[in-house]
C-alpha cells in the first residue's frame, strides 16, 4: 500500500497469512490462550519452526513466545525433540 506523506511517500507491506492445518483437536486447544493456540497450530504446520518465526507470525516478542512455550511444555502439550538447533516440536495428543 502506498501513502503520500509530507515530503514523500510511505510503503506498507503486508505479510501473507500462513495457512494452518486443522489437525489440532479441540481437546488439545481447550483452555489455551489465543497466542498459545497459534503456537500449537503453527508447530503442527511446521514442526521445525523457530521461536523467531513464531514471534514474527504471531506478532509478539520472542520472550513472550518462550514464556508461552514454557507453559505449554509444563502442561504436556508440546515437547522439544532434539537439540535447540536442528530439533523439532512435537504436539502431544
């Protein structure tokens, strides 16, 4: 989108929304916050997604992503398999 401003113009680029699969059951996503729900759905769509990619897609900080991941791991909803680099996320049923 182009907008004319005082001494020039502004360009706004919109990121295409990621398509998320519907493999998540209601049981898994019950009682999750909106951000936690998005995290789980994005992990199902891409198990190798990074915290930075999660933050970029959900538009929250990496710190908030890590806080939510900690809560999801404590509840047994997600599990990290392998190393921090090169590992992947497993969503538990």
